[in-house]
């Protein structure tokens, strides 16, 4: 019986060692394959090429549609009433009196920004708050100071491969088994904003802040979910904004699986993902 017990212990220890060894080997170095700026440019170039191909394929169809549309437009133009013309003149006058503003593009400065996640786990029996962070993030924000509702946010990228915690083994587990960011196709977490809503003010001056929600599609390890970031931006100057954005997630919603390894237990289902960023115009 003693021999059997010792054999089982040895097998269990060997299995654990095998899991730990696999995670360590497949975790990679954690070095980014390219900068977030280059990754954004690559995605945009790919989308432009696709749009050009689709546009070329539709030229013949468009020519036919345009011919029909011109005929209809001419007929409708003849029927324009005097009241419609007056309405148009009034609208033009109102527009001329309205304050003119244009969105200003602010680009995130990676070296002065941070993306982080936070969750809790039992590490060797001690309840521990785990924080992983990286300054490898990028994107742009179009802010209309006089009319915030006219603002927009471009695609945001976070390099998941460069996320670091205070534990080297956990870092390798993130890259190899959890976020799988050691694989090139999963290196970046992508957020595609779709809608901005809930503005706290109708405008902002230098030194003032705006709070609003950013609704969009977050993609992690190839799984996309609709999420809402609670966001605040402060206009530090005409050319610089500081901001933060936070969302609470369930890692299971993205198909993320925490590996079963010795010394780690009771990892929370919910994860807080937050961005702290500095963005500047003209960069």
C-alpha cells in the first residue's frame, strides 16, 4: 500500500511538473513583434485594400444605378416647391449663425499611458490582487470641444503579449495558456468603438472634464463581445488631453481558461480592464 501511495504522489508531481514546464516553454519572451502604431497602420492598410477591391467590383453596377438616379433627380428637381426653397434658405441662415467647431485629433502617447487588468486569486493560500499592465497601447480620439456629441474614437489596440504582473510564471501563463498572446494572431487586444453616449456636459474648456460612455466591440483571443467603457477625459490644453476608461468583464465570456496549476486557486470570474492615457494633437 505504501508503494502504491508513493507511486500516485510521484505521478501527480510529474503531471504538475509537466504542466508547469509546458507553460514556461510556450510562454515566449514577452517582446512585442511590432509597435501598436505599426499594427494600427497595417490594419488600416488592409481595410483600405479591401475597400478598393470592393469598389472596383461595383463600378459597372454603379454606372447603371447612377444613370437611373440622375433621371429621377432631374424629375424631382423640377417639382421643388417655393416653400422647400424657403426652408432651405432658413436652414442655411441658422447654420451660418451657429458656432463653428471641428473635431481635433489626439493620438495616444504610449510611453505616458497604461493599460491594465485586475483580478483576485488565492496564491499559496493567500488572497492576492493581481495586476497586469503594459504601456503598449495606441489609438486616436477625435474631440469636438464645443460640441462633444460630434466626437469620435478610432480603433484602440493593446499589446497583450507585453502585459506584465509581479510574477514571471504568471506572465508566461498569460502568454501561453490564458491570453495566448505568444501566438501572433492573438498578440493584440482590439477595441472597436461604435457609439459615444451619456455626455456629462454640452462643451468643455481648458481645465474641464467630460464623462461619457464608449460602447463598442472588444476582441480578445479572437472572441468579440460588446462592452461599455466608462470614460473621462480632461482637456489639459488645446493640444493635450488626459483620460481614463474602465470596464468590468467576465473572463469566461471571452473563452479564457485559467490553467489548473499548484499554488493558485479561486481566481475571480470578473476582471477589471482599465486604460489611463495621455493623448496629444499634432503627433
